[in-house]
C-alpha cells in the first residue's frame, strides 16, 4: 500500500502549495486509469484557472537542417549521411513566416541544427542569421522564438538586443550521465550556462526533456524540479521517436501516455507556465490527448508546399496540410478550448517579462543589503 493520498496531493497542488520530490515521483508513476484520469482533470482545472480556455499557437520554421553535432536520438545528427539537408534562403523564410502570421499563429519559432556554415565561420556566418531574425520580427509583427543551439556569447547578446522573445535550448534530461549519452560530445554545463545567460539578457526560456530514452522516474522528477527552480517560462516534454540511420533506431517506441502524465505533472508544478502540445511527435491525431493532459500551446504548426521538415517526424502531417490552423481549431473546439487573441499572447509575455524584471531587481537589492 502506498503512503500517498492522491486527492490530498492534487488538492494541495491546486491550492498552490509546493510539493516534495517524492510526491512528484508518485504522480509520475501513476498507473491506475482512474488515478491518471483524476490527474488529467486536475491539470485541466489548473490550466482553466491560469489561462481560461485560451490556447496559444506557434508556427515552426526549421530553416536549416545542417548540423555539426551528433545527438544520438536525432535524425539530423552529423553522421546520418542518408538524410538530404536543406538551408532556406531569407526570402523563403520570410514567405513561410508571413503565411503563418496571416493564418493567425501567435509566434514564429525559428529553428536550425548547429549549422556548420554559421558555427564554423563565427561572426560573419551569424551576421545574416541575426538580420533574418530581425526581418521576420519586423515583417510578421509577431514575437519570435529561436532554437539555434548553443550560440556564441556575442551572438546571444545581439539576439537579445534584436528583441527576440524566447531562447529555446533543450537539455533533454538533467541527469548528466544520460545527457552525455544522448547529446554525445556536448558539454552539459555549457548548455545550462547558455540558458542562464540568455535569461540574464532578458529572454524568456523554454526548457525541454525527452521521454522514452531510458530515463527513470527519478530523472523526470529532477527535471521538473530543475525547471521550477530555474525558473523556466515554457516547459516541454516530447516522446522519443526512433530514427532510421541513428544509433537509437532500434529502441522500442514508447506510447504517448508517459508524455501526457509528464505534461499534467508539469502543469501542476508549474501552473502559470506555458506547456506545449507538439504536433511533431504524434501529429494531428495526437493533439487532443496532449491538450487533455493540460498543455496550453500548440507547437510545430508548419505550412505545406514549402519543403519544410519537422524534427521528431521529418514529414508527418506537413504536406497534407494537417499541421495548419484549419485542422487544429476544430480539435481545440472539441476540447472546449479556443485560440487566444494575439493581444492575449502579447500581454502574457509582457506580464512574464515584467515579473522577471521585478524579481531580479528585488534579488539584487537584497544582495546589496546583505553586503
Ligand atoms: N539544433 C538545435 C538544438 O538541438 O538545440 C535546435 C533543434 S532542437 C529544437 C530539436 C529538439 O527536438 C531536440 O532538442 C529534442 O528535444 C527534439 N528531438 C530531436 N529528435 C527527436 C526524436 N527523434 N524524437 C523526439 N524528439 C526529438
Ligand atoms: C516543436 N518541432 O515545437 C518543434 C521543435 C523547437 N523550439 C521546437 C521541437 O515540436
Ligand atoms: Fe543537431 Fe539539434 Fe539534432 Fe542535436 S538535436 S543533432 S544539435 S539538430
């Protein structure tokens, strides 16, 4: 018999009381369908309290699939020579971003591999990258997220000056041993330090973890606690999708349930934060389940006929236009949800940025007092 009382833990979380790691682990390990259903209902109630029935929508633009890294889980790893690569021109990027903005997304997520053309040539290579981001912001009038990998310090500063709202850089796990296996050849602390630096520069931070890669419940709990402590502004989990041509190709794929449970636990532990339901893993058919677990952002909306790829799934639902608002909005409706107004998203961002500025000036005032 477990010593934990599910209704009591959920009730405390709903009232905003902090919970301990062993309680988070207990929630992550739930297996009884009625317990899981209660977890999801509570997560939806908490989402309703903080966000009403409004959902944010992110357009996704994977503009370069070249990468110098060799992440074991990723089809775009350097050693996968089977995969054709592309690098979109500024014009192509602006057309695709403009189309998504016209369709009604709230943000443009500009993502790339650690493209050697930029990373090896240093500042000159990044010059056009910074210019391109500015143009996307100016022309779409939308907030921008960048997911470019571990940018050099100077470029991170330029990006912040260019008023990029979000820096996304996923650790995948906060267990350094598992990290070393997954992000082969990349420094654990360096990746964490980029997020800290970007936060100090005033950007909002998205953190992400993978499930189905050999992590334990203890690892998942540590990640959620890390996200609470950092604190991150958007928290993501995605189920690992095995990729041909990679060392993890033969790993048994995991179903979506664990991802849903992690989404629900994140919603309870990080109630006011943004939590994506990514179309990249289970496509349109996987959207409802993720929303019902408490997610409040639909990500990986991709326009068709542009030759653009996804990350976890290279082409799932893209060319048949199923990652578009026409298909997504009816699903929101079946969940009693609706797209937010663009203004509502902008207000959320401003409030979050203001709250972070207030808390950082409070903590530096406290530091001064102590010295
Ligand atoms: N290259 C940049 C980087 O790695 O930070 C940007 C790309 S990043 C947004 C790609 C993310 O997609 C990874 O961090 C990982 O979380 C996820 N991903 C990659 N391959 C995946 C796979 N096979 N299954 C599920 N998620 C995957
Ligand atoms: C997504 N494929 O939203 C994208 C990607 C990068 N910031 C996000 C993983 O699912
Ligand atoms: Fe490159 Fe990012 Fe894929 Fe790693 S996850 S191989 S850094 S594109």
